[in-house]
C-alpha cells in the first residue's frame, strides 16, 4: 500500500521500524542528550542552536561496509520530512559529536533543501523524530546532495541491519 507523497521504500521502512528496532541484532544508536521516546533538547531544534545531538553507535554487523543515518519526522503535515541524510560512514563509527558532521560522510539534501542537520521545528503539536541508523553491505554510489528518494533507491537490497532512536519535540513545550 502506498500513501500519496510517500516513496514506497520510505513507507516500508516506516511500517517495519518497530520490527527492525527489535530485530536489529546488536546495532544500536543512543544519545546522552535524550532517552528514546523522550523530548529532544531545545538546543538541538529551531528554537535553540539547531545543533545535532551527540549520537553513540555500536554493534555494526561484521559484514557492514558503511553506515547511513537518516533523521526524519513522519508526523509532518505534508508527509515524512527529512532533517538529515548522511551516509558512507565507516562501519566502525562509534560517535557523532554534537554539532559535528563526521568526516568522510556523504550528505544528501534534507527537506529544507540544504545539506546537513536541520533540527526539529514542527508547525504545531508534538512530533516524533526518528534517528534511523542503517548498516549496509555496500558503499552508496550517490553524488553529494542527492535527494531522499535517491537514497532510498540506492539502499534497497543493501540493508543488513537497522535500528533507531526516537525523540519528541513541540514548540509549545518551551516557556
């Protein structure tokens, strides 16, 4: 089943996310800045410094050739909104420091039309933000600045592990 405006692969990833999180093997992504399901700190959003949170990675499969991180908001009114696309990270990557872009990573264009991290900024209500980590059995052959659709297509058939960290944010939570 396809939803208007949602690439088939993106919908499949969203639909299978709870299963993949539980079945992701040893692959994990965590953050010392927020627990899974908790509020993302305002400094990591449009109401703060718009700085990416610190992310800790472990358990990449031995067969992994690269890692991909996609940060998105499935609650956006127009459909899934992508906040960050970065891939071709070495499979032994353990840390993405706050506000840093890992060296050697390939960045795609987010839904804001820019490369790099653009934090949560929902128009209304509380939204969920998924930091989706994928282990691939290949290195993506994409140009810098490729679209989310191109990333989804390039990843098909190459995902050998995946997991996620979910945070929440609402502009109304700020006083």
